């Protein structure tokens, strides 16, 4: 799956858990999400919906389904950032960076790191 991938925070956390696990059941994902208190059945429902969206694939293992991601973290980040820039900043990624700087979201060290990345990319 590529293109327009939109995940809620909860969905992203579950897919992120599966990237870390490689594959897992709803119970495995629930245990991996220690900071999130969701019922096992709720996790299963969300994983099933992600499978229908083409984000995950599953296969039976005993009485459980084991899910594995069909998309990479890079694919999701690219798509979600692209959507954010397109929606909020009219496609101008410089405006996103300017917004982060103006709002104090980036400190001096982070700005230095970004400048180093830009310098490196320009060579």
C-alpha cells in the first residue's frame, strides 16, 4: 500500500507496535501498548479495520489472528506529512518549517541539526 495513508493516533500506535514486534496477535499488541488501556476486543477490532484498509495482513494461529504490517514506517510518515503540508500549508513545506520555528517547537540544537541535514543534502 502506498499513496494516501491516514492513521489516527491509536491506529498509528498499533501499527508501530507491529513494526517493533514484526507480527502479533491482538493480545500481543495490547501488551505492547502499555501506556494505552484498551480492551482486547477493541484492539482486535481496530486491527481488523486496519487490515480492511490494506495496512495489515493477517493469518490464523490457533484461535487468534496474527497481524503483520504491509506498509513501512517511512511510507506512513511520508504520506501523513505530505497530507499535513498539503492540507494546512497549501503544499508549501517551507511554511511548515517556518511555523515550527515561529511557535518555538524547535530549539537551537534542533535547528542546528536541521541546518546540518540541509547542508548535507545540498552537496
